[in-house]
């Protein structure tokens, strides 16, 4: 029972770590895109997709790389 609890806590920590990384990445990309004097636009979001290795999956969707497309909640 104790090892199962420890395993569950370990994986919970991993998932929280991953979510924190993605939240920081989205925040940094928004700042780069919105707050800079020359917004990066699609290039900023394309680099964020490249970092997370999800550009192929996003390209399969067939939508444009825009902020509202990337962070929309179904």
C-alpha cells in the first residue's frame, strides 16, 4: 500500500512538473508576442510548438498557428 501511494505521488509530481513547464512556455510566448515592440506572431508560436515537439500533430489539425487556436479550451 505504501509503495503504491509513493508511486502515485511520484507520477503526480511528474504531471504537475509538465503542466508547470507548459504554463511557463505559454506565458513566455505570450510575452514575446504581445509585449515586444515588434511582435513575433506565428514565428513565436511555431517555436513553442517545436520546443514541445507537437508541431506535426498541430499541422495535422490543419489550422493556422495563432494564439486563440493554441490555447482554446474545447
